[in-house]
């Protein structure tokens, strides 16, 4: 069974992010696969997105 990951996808200005599932790819020979367990968003990016401010 293929391992599944999740991603928050930007759908457009004024639209909510959409959580989608995707198959985790296999690492190619000589490569590594990095698994992100947590991410954050910059405060100014949040303000621009939520309050629709233009810098």
C-alpha cells in the first residue's frame, strides 16, 4: 500500500486552503526523501491573506 501525505493547497485569493492527500513518492537512487512534519506561515503573509492588505 502506498503511503499517503497531506498538503494544504492554495486555491486562490479569498478562497480557503484545501487539504488534499497525495501518494508519497519513492526516492530515486542516490536521492533522499525528506518528510516535513510541521510547517509555519510568516505573520505578514497571514495578515496579507486574511486582511487582504497590499504591501
